[in-house]
C-alpha cells in the first residue's frame, strides 16, 4: 500500500535524507490522497504536477551533484589582497615551474626505462609506481591513508567514490590496481593505451549500447584471473563534486566477490579537485591543480563487505554506497550518474502517470 | 540587459522585479539568475528545451512537453515572470491563469473538451484508455453543469478552481 506522505514542495526537493529503499524518485507521492467523489475541480487542478515541474526548474538534486561549489573569496580587503597576490605569484611562478620540471624529469626517467621494458616484458609495476609518485608530487599531493588496507586476495574488488581522474592516481600510489575506465580522446587516450595497458586496465565506452555486456564479461574474466592486479571500480560511473554521491551501478556488485569500499575526500581549502568535465578539459583541470597550493585528500580503506544472503545486487550496492558516503561526508542522492549524458527513461514518467490514473479511477468508484 | 554576462546589476534586478510585479524579492531574483546561468550552458541568454530536459526531475514530469512549449527559448526576464505564478505572494487568480494557459495550448482563450482530454492523456499515460478518460470527463463535466460541447473560459476556470486551495507554491532557495 502506498504511504500517505504529505510533503510540501520545498522538502520534496531536499533529498538530503533520501528514501534509500525507493530507487526511482516516484516512490513518494507529494500530496495527500484526497477522498470523496471525483469532481471537475479535481480533474482540472494540475497544480501539484505543475509545482513539481517548477520546483525542478528552480532547483533539483541531480544538477547539484555536478555543480562546482566555489569557495568564498577571502581576498576582499586591503590587507588580504596583497597576500593573495603574493600567493598567486608563488603558485604560478615558483610552484608551477617546479612541478613541471619535476614531472618532466619523472617522465624522462620513466620513459627511458619503460619503453625498452615494455617492449621486452609484459608489465612492470614498480616503474609505474614511480611515475605516479612524480605525478602526485607534481601537484604536491598530500594524501593521508587511513584504515587497514585489505590484504590482496583473489576474488576481491575495490570500489570508491569518484571526483576526478586523479582519484585513480591517488589510490595507485599505494597499491597497484587495475582500473576500469572510460576511453578518453586526446593525449589522455594515448596514455591509457600505452602505460595503463600494462597495469591491466579495462576500457569501456559509455556511448556504446552493447558495451555493458562486454564489460561485464571482461570484469568477470579479470576477477577470475589469479595473478591479475586487484580491480578498482568507480561505480558512480561519472565524476561527482565530492559533496554528493549518485547511485552506484550494480555491475561491480554482482561478480560474486568481496567488495572493499574506499572513501576519498578532498580538502577544498587548498584546491577544488572536482573535475567538472562539462566546464573544463582534463588538461585545464590538471593545470589548475598544478597551479594550486596542494591537493590534500583523505583516503579511508573501509571494512570489506560481502553480499548478504537474500540481498539483491542493487541493495548491496546501496549499502556500500552508504558506508562510503558516511565516511566521506557525502550526501546521497537517488539519481543515476549517467543521466548527465542521456535523458531519463520514460519508465520514470510512467510511475507518476500510474499513480494519477489509479487515483482517478479509484475515486470514480466512490459515490 | 546583459545576456551573456553572469553579473546582474542593481538596475537589471529592479527591471526584472518590475516585470514580475514584485512577486520575488531581489535576493530571490539573484538566486534565480544563478540557476538560469546554470541551466543555460553556453551563456546564450536563453534556455533551450534540451537544457530544460537535462534536469531529470523535470524530464520525468508528465506535463513536461506542454510546459516546454511555453518555456522553450525563454530569456531571463520571462523565466522569472513564468515562475512568478509559483511565488507565495502570487494571487490565486494568477495561478489559475497559468493553469488555464497550460490547458489552452492553441491560445484561443477557450478550453474545449478535447483540450482537457489531451492534458488527461499526458497525466495518465497508458494507464487509462481513451474511453475511460472520455467517460470520466463527461461525467464530472455534467455534474458541474457543463456539457461535452462547452468551451471553458478563464472565468469558468476561476469559478471551478477558485473554491479549492491551490497548492502551487515553490520556494526559491536563497543562500
């Protein structure tokens, strides 16, 4: 039976405490079910539906996840402004060149070793780790790892929340992971093809329809393999602004493995690490990081979870999402991250239509 | 008024406020402008249908297509004027007027039996048959003193909806 949930318009939109059991947002009706015989005014009164539409236009919980939340400008007076100017000079003319040099140096060492090794051997973890250290140092990454890192066993996958491409690098620094990534164009794609291939990464393409099954198969194969690197998956499927978490895709949770959650939280005082892929390319994002003071983040390795008996993959995914969101202080939102790239399916609309039709037909019976 | 800039001058705010008959406070207009800029992705000065549909909560609303016809390509002033019907300060008359406009898609000032059926179809989708919709509508129309052939005007709407309390308020988040 449907719950009688009277909610005013404004609280309907504040999905900061969402109903986790309801996957589709149509799980909660917004108005009290009226009683009594159906009259013309009831049919003509479309105000609840209109209000929902207007509410969505004014503010919605989905776009909030991808909004770069600017930090308060602090350089607004005579005393602080020169300080900030000095900071800009240091960041752009001292730190940035130093980092570029460091990065180039690292790359030179790496490539001079990697290319011959790549041609001779299948994979080499140590070298790759070294380049990552340079990468992270190149933006002065201060990463604090918490929690006992789960020991490497077979039949184990790692899942983490996703804020930027550098999530992967931050985590790689400590452990060699194989990651599943979206194929990118440009120089990033080149990197993916050459260097990351050696770690054993899996590629997917959001835009390809049949891709899902192929990827699911690849995931399963990887997990079965005994000497593959442990798999790291970002179940959100897209970059979110590190204040919210969107729904986890269930692919990672139906492999019959133990899932080790990892929570990543960036400290925004130093730089906003969220890669707003709509607003800036990865290159620009990287430059922004390299001209900031530091990238400071916390990484928590959380207790490995297994699927409970009688729990569906979706419930398992949501349970792990809650564990990660709680640790990283993220608000959970019941939307699928892929809605960034495509329209919601008509099924979501049908839920509301069914509710309306039921209501009308039921009241028609009442005399 | 600057179309592409993301800064609103005090003059702009006052102009917009006048255009919506002071139904929003200046702070609310600034908030609405931030939202407008967020939806208007390439700072064109208006929001296209596609950009409205990128809000999943809006796209899954049964009346989204009807509303899109009213707001497609809307600039900021009209955006605020459209939303002003949802202000808590708006009169019932103003709200009913918007409801009427949603029904009267051909803008001829009259809402026919067919027009209401179309809206009912949007709202109920595949869960009611055309016959059921016609039957329900004829029945309630008869009880209210109208016939299948009557065309309802805005005054009729005010008469029918004026009694009930319209819950049509949307709060503008102001930081």
